[in-house]
């Protein structure tokens, strides 16, 4: 599956959010502080999702 080769859906969404926010800063639609808050929240959610999956997946569950 092509999504798995790119790093998974969480990674693709996190990366896409980073690209979108970078474009918004480039065109002065959001401030640097807003960019920083969005990046911190997005990366935090990515890490929390991976931690949750690793913690609560059983030994027979496949990585999603």
C-alpha cells in the first residue's frame, strides 16, 4: 500500500499539516506564534497516537 510506504496515515497527515502551515506563514496569513503552536500540537498528537497504539495493541494485533 502506498500510504504505508510513505510512513503511514498519521505521518502523512502530520507532514501535510506542516506544509500547509508553512505556506500560510509564507503568505503572511498566520503569525509565527500561531505556526509554532500548530506544529507543537500536531507533533504532540502524532507522538501520542503512536504511543497509544504501541501501548494498547495486543501481541497479535498488526500495526495499522
